[in-house]
C-alpha cells in the first residue's frame, strides 16, 4: 500500500491563537487518537483542530515536502510531491 494513508502531518500553532507573532510547523510522527479518529481517508486535504493544535492532513502516494510563507495574518503553505 504505497505511502497512501497519511504521508504528511503538520502542526500549525497559529490556527489556535491569532495574536502569535511567530508561525511554526512540524511533521508529526504519532497522531493523537482523537485526531486519528476523525481523519477522512477520502479527502486529499483536511484541516483538523483538536482545540489545542491544528493539523493539516495531506494524503499522497508520493513523498511530500512543504514550505510556507507568512504575510501579515496570512500563511501560505506549498506542498510539493516528488
């Protein structure tokens, strides 16, 4: 089963608090059970907020890299499949 089911997870702390001055993102190795339970495998891209953190789930059969930029109160995320 090619790297199908959850190739990339990212945590965006800015989604929980609008007044943060820094944005950070990281890949998550172990997804919390409460988040895992609501992931829809039929969606290519999902945003899930568990009340504490925000998760962006991107399903791909390829390896994925990402980068992001911020401008004022907007975060732009670019996913690149290899």
